[in-house]
């Protein structure tokens, strides 16, 4: 089954403690992306990647890092999380006839 | 810049009522248009899409027509059910320079009462 897997689903952390949200896809898609969803703001793109070792900023990249060392994985890194990064995060891929496929989301709370 | 504007919610309807959620867009070029649905506690699912002017996307009784002259992609359903309660997002995608990034509206929450 084609899928995008994010981990963890829920995370509560403290300000300043580095964390990584993983994203893995089994569709061999070149394009991957991270979004955050906030009430009243919809989904906003954080970073995207067109292929291995190719990443670019989206609309709200501040405070985030990504890496794309292999095609299937696209982790989102928060080096020093702050409360304003409390949000619902989605990873997505795009390719072929399947179009966009979203992960189930990671709900992050930074206290 | 490119953007999507959709009607603000929440929208509350009775079962079997007619639904319209308005969506308009601003884009350079010729975008593809999408409606995504997010059920409580879940991720986003593609509901329907249209890739060129006058195309009609349809799925699960929902419809939307790509209107280039009014830059709109309004979502409609003739008779909603309680199970349609969800958040609906209109989105566009431009191919080429932005490499197909999705641009979302802010979402419209729909609640359907029995």
C-alpha cells in the first residue's frame, strides 16, 4: 500500500530541546514537502525537496531544518523548539498518477 | 502572489441540506485546483480535483467546476450527511517554477446535524 509514514503522531516537548519528526514514503517519489497547520491559517509550507540533496524553503521556514539524504526519507528538524512552533505537521509527497499523498500528521506541543 | 481564498466557517447544516463552500484563487499561469477533506483526527484526503478550465471534479456526491472567468472552484453537494462533517480545504498547484507546491486556503469547518 502506498503511504507516507510520520513519526511520532503526538509529541510534547520543552522549549529548546532539539527534536526530529521523521517522514518516510514507499512510492519512490522525488518530491516531498512539510506543512504546518494552524487554526485560521490553513496549511503553510515549511520546506520542500525536489530530489535527493535538493531542498528549498517554503513560506514559513524559520526555526526548521530538513535533510534529504535518501529518496524515501525527509525528516523535519527543530534545533531549538519554541512555543510558537506548537502545531499540527504534515509530510506530503507528489508523483505520478497518485498526485499528492499526505501523512497522518504529527501534533507537536512545545511548552 | 498566488493565493486561495475560501469562505470562513464554521458552517452548520442540517442533514440533507444543500452545501456550497466558496473558493476563489489568484494565480499566475494555469493552476490545477483541488479540494481536500480532513476528518476529525485524521490527515488530508483528496476529495476532487480539476486541471483545466471548465473541468468538473466530482467524488462522493461532491462537485466543483473550474471557472477561469471568475477564478473560482466552489464546492457543492446536494444533500449532506452527518458523516460529511469535516474541515474542507481548497488548494491550487502551479507546475513549473514552484515545482507543484500546493497552496491552501484557510479551511472551512463543516458540521452536519442530524
